[in-house]
């Protein structure tokens, strides 16, 4: 399990479009749960209002809004960072990285070995793989991981080793209306390499991926991922 410095707090990264925040309630709920679990604290009572105020002045287009909360007394310290979203790559390249025990179920501000990784940073995306005998795939540096198998999506279970992604939950909730089924089960690196990977995150929503040394994704897989992304983009604006 990660040895990140928990005293640096937790964070959420929100997608803002034309002043509206996507899935704000779900992000606030995850923040609230992490603060209670890690520090026995509640977020400031005006946090939601402050986030909405920040989002409202960002103007047209899509923006990234990061909220950091660091434990403190009598109240946690809250900071914000905003930036316009960079153009989305059509394809992300994956590079497996052994990460014993996983990063855990909280979005810690100290990213440890993952410091500097983001969906806008370019370069290969670290695919975290546990050091167990099966080389179990966990998640990517900034995304949950899926395998697209025709009309079925396979994703690792929420077993405490990975972040319970807000967008992951949204995909699970919307899958039925898209004619897709969901299988949550352990995935080995061998199985993952044989399948078509998809990444989901709050900023990228749903994105096609391939291994650095692997084939390009199939046309059908790209079409399915595009359909998922469009459905995510159209919903949950608050």
C-alpha cells in the first residue's frame, strides 16, 4: 500500500463547463467520506458554495477545477486551482508499473511515485499493477481502468486498493441505458493486454487506450468508448 504523506490532505478534480460543475454532489460526498475516515473532520460548511462561485467565473468552454483540503484546526484549509482544459488526445498509451498494494481508496494530495502525472501532462500513462502472483491490474495513474468486450465492460472491483472513481460510478449507472453490461472482477495484466482498455476520469470522461508496445484499438471499441463519453458529457451538470 502507498506510503504517501496523509498529512497533506485530499483533493478532488472537477470538470467545469460554462460555469456548471459535473457530478458535484458525488465529488463532495467522496471528499466528505475521506475527511471523516482519515482525519475525523468535516469539510467547511460553505465548501459547495465556494466551489460554485469559482466555477461561475471561469467563463465559456471546459475547465479543470481542483479542490485541495488539508487537515487543520479549527477548520481544514481549502485551496483551489483552475485552468482551461487542454485538447484531449485521441488515444492514451499505457505503461505497466508495479505498485504493491495499490494506491488505496482515498484521493491523497501526496501522489508519491505518481507525482507529476496528469491527463494533460503527455507521455505514457502508468498502469498500476499489484505485485501479487497474478499481477493484478488496479487502476491508471489518474483514471479507473476498463476492458471493452463488445457489449460488456470489465473493471477491477472496489476492494480498497483503488480509488472509487466518480466517473466509474457514473458509467456503472448509465451502462444499462447504453445496452452495456458491467462485470466487476479482478483482471490480470495478461488478460488486460489481451483486451481493449478504456480509461475513465472526471476530466477525460471515457478515453481509448493502448499499450506502448501493443496494437491500436479496434474501430468497434473506439465507437463504443465514444458512445460512453458522449453519454457522460451530456449528464450530471450541477
